[in-house]
C-alpha cells in the first residue's frame, strides 16, 4: 500500500509542503511557543490518529505572517507545488480532477486536526466552504445545499489558523480543480472514510488548481507555467468559457 498523507501527497512531503508554502508567503520560522493561543472555535474540529511511515520531526514550525493577499491565500489553500504532480495543460489538470467548479468562497473555519501516530504531532487544517455556482466537470458531494467543504493543511501550530481566517477573501469567485478525498483514498487502497479522508471533503488538485476573479480579470499562481500564465490577465468570464469548452 502506498503511504500518503490525507491530502493525497506522499507522507514525507507534508512537512516539505508546509515549509515551501510558508516560505513563499514570506513567513519566518521558530520553535512553537507553549503560550500560543488556540484556534478560534468556529465549528468544532475533530481530532483523530492516522498511521504514517516514520518521517523526521520538523525542527522548526512556520510562524505565519499577519495577512495574505488573495492570490497567496488561494495558492496556500491549493497546497503550493512542492512534490506534487505538475500538469502541462488545462485538459491535463481537468482530467486529473474529480470535480471542477466555478464557485464563490463563503467561509472558513478550523478543520479536522489529525495526530501523526509516529511523532505524536498534530497536523492542523482549515476548511473553506465554497458555494457551487456552476459545475464544469463531475458531480459534487455537497456538505450543505450548494456548498463544498475544501480542506487544506496549515502547519504544526494551532496559531497558524488566524492569518488565514483574517485574510480569507470571502466573496471571491474562483474556478477550482478539486480532488474528492474519499475517492482519492480509494485510489490509494485506503478506506474512503479513513481518518483525515472522507467523501464529504475535497482538496485543490495542486498549486495550479485555481483561477480567481480579480476584479474581472483572471489571476493564477505565482510563477505559473506558460499554459497557465496564458490565462492570467484575461477576462475572467472568457477563461471560464474556455475551461467549460475544454472539459465538455
């Protein structure tokens, strides 16, 4: 059985992903303080243990900056690009996604926290809710009427949630290329409801997996590949039409 984290990444890449995303967000690092304030209790996050192969315990924990730009919020929520598959076309990332939607960000809350069995550390997540405005591929599993639950890894510190909550661009329109966590678990030989997975949850495919509406023009991740960069700066509705036509 291939060992993975609940984000669909190889287990060893979880720490690396935290480091690369926090680095690109301009974060510094230090050992976590025992006086760190707990995450706000917006919804009750659940905690469970998950088995993974032994990996080095991170000697440093990311300390997030106080705020993020909308572009960097979405790039971080998409997990960055560290040790994830990269796609060379719109069609390729569409084929690799279980669901592609045009949606609107409606909220953020602390996510399901999972204890790494070998190190006893807790991986903290956030969950964003996305209203589905149009399904461009697939059939959504909605946690509530018209809403998706999309999870992403924060860090190994509960205080890392606050800047994300403060910076969430509520009302943003965005095209998201998503992976269903229950379906991904099944593909990896795990139970679809294994700790940290579940058919009611999604993750963004990777750092290439979003196109946001920035005042009517399209915005993608920093340092985008040529095919993705070609979408940036174009009218957002025009790009949505291209995605729709490509995936139809």
